[in-house]
C-alpha cells in the first residue's frame, strides 16, 4: 500500500523516538546497501521469536556492473525506438538503477546525461566532484559546475558537444518542474519530452538478479511479521509493536518499517495515528516492507488474536479469493485493468459493491527499487502485462466504523503467469499457517 518510497518516516510510520530507545541498531542496509552481518543486541521485552531472527546478508547478491552496462545499452535502444537523442536522469532511484550512484536529490543539480550513443556524462557540483568520482562505476566523464555557474548551461554544452542541442531530450519524470524549465531555457532549440518510455521501459522489467533481491526482501518481511505476531499480547499499543518490528528488521541487518492498525482503524486503508491497543478478537493490520540492496517488499497481513467473528471470516475469505483471482488474471498479454476487474468482481459478488464502495483503492502497483513504480493495476489502464513485471496484489474490504481486511503479497510475471514471492495468508486466526 502507499507509503514514502524513500523509507523515511511518513504519514504511516507511527514510531518515532521510542524505537530508537528500544534497541541498539546494527549497521543497516543504508540506501539499500548490505553491510550488516551481526544481529542486534537483545532488546528489552523482545519475544523469543524476534530474538531468533538472523541476518540475511549471506543471501544477498548485489547488482553487478555488467548488468548496469546492459541497462544503459537497453536504454539507448529505447531512445532510438522513441526518437530521443539523450535522456537526463536526476539524483535518485533511477540514477542508482543505471549507474549505481546512490545520491540524494537536493536543490543542487546532480544527475546523468545518457546519450543515444556513447557513455554517460555526470553533471555534478564542483565541490562534490571527488566524492562522485569515488562512487562512479560506469563511465569516466564527469562535468562539474561551480556555485556561481549554471548547471543547466553545462547540460546544454554537453548536448551540443554530442550534436544533440537541437534534438530531443528525454527528461526523467522525477526531475522537479523548475529544473525542467531551466533546462528548456538553456536549450531553446531542443524539444523536451518525458523519458518514461525509456526509464520505465527498463525498470519495469526485472532481471533474475533483481527478482532474487526482491525475494529476499519479501521473505524477510514475512519472517518479521510472523516473529512479531508470535509474541503479541492483548493490550499492546501500536507503538510497542512498531518498536518490535524495527528491532526485528535490525536483527536481520535490514531497514524496514510497518504501520499497525487495530479494530475500527483497519477500516481506513492507511489507518490512523490515533492511540490504539490490541484487543483479543479484534482485527490487526500490519503493512509495509523493507530494503534489500535498494529493492523493496510491500506486504500486508490482517489477523486477530484469538477468535474472529463469523463476519470477519467471511470478509477475509472474500478478500483471499479476490487476491487469488487477481493472480490468475495477471498473465502476459492481459491488460492491467483486467487484473483489477478480476479481483473487484469477487468482492462485488460477495455483496461489497458496487465499484469502489468497500474496495476503495486500485488492486495494485508496480514495485522494485521504489515501493510504488510503473505500472498500476487499476481500471482504465489498457497497458499489457509483460514477463518480468512485478506488482503488489492487495485487495481489501473496508467497512466504515467496524473493521477492514487487506491482504497484500507481491507477485512477478513469468511466461506461464504470475507467481507470488510469498505464500498467501490462510486465515485470520492463523495468518502464517
């Protein structure tokens, strides 16, 4: 479900300083880079199931430079197909994807020009030049601009050198509007277009190496959820549960988070920051994921401690069937709208319709290096599903002022159809089998 894709605390991250004081964290997967091998020290009040978790670093195989070069080559093929002479990629996830440069996006322009032919050119603030050169893995052409100079004029200069100053420049969709405007002013004879057919054309199709990292992330999130669930007791607050989740990820050498909502607050897809306590027989919803070498998971489990009511069980069963219907519909060549429709039909047929009345959001989103990527499983999207695409599969039923149920697993598309990374939740009372 929706969240801050940089994994910084967002509207659904309810834990603040309490998590930091609950347990001493080891070296994390900061920026998605595996560096941890030692589990966190025993924290106060952690259940045995959390303390039993082990680091996952031995399972992590980082993306290699050969794959990054192949990504750039693929991007250049797509530029030719879509009539672009070059693309500009800002600091952020896509720069990491192509160049392995993990850099934050700030008011100072730092990015990469990738021409249709030849190597990449990095545009960097002059005082960051040596730092950038120490990180660059692909290419050697680094152009620096001083604080009193225009990075946009530098971009224009490079493109003129490449005989593309009057051509077509693709701009990554994450580039801020003001920066696009200034690039346009510096290149008045060029035509600026969205680079999404190139950037998404590469990133939306996952390689075996990417799928392997996503598998580790999904397995880790499911293990954390199960470990926390095994230790839960009635009366715990969502902040206490969040502290356990942070500690659980830390023991695995990962950085992750989760939102926790209880009772009537599960009827709001993104929950609430109101104080909440777990009550026996009342639904609890855990949602979110973690990083593994920059690749993400996004899972939701809804369950009860103790017995669930018959109504809750019926709603759970309908959501579970809807999730299965979406998986079956997500085969190569199917439209993305049809996957949403398959899940929504199950829920409407169960009496929770029409349309978005109780299933109030789209069926799913693309996922990979960003929690939400191209493309969306939503009504009206006629784009065809391709082998290698990855999505969340997250139907839900939300009954105002009562409770909600959402089940979410990530799936990847194979030639034979979609497959989940993690097994489906079997029931409210035994969510992990």
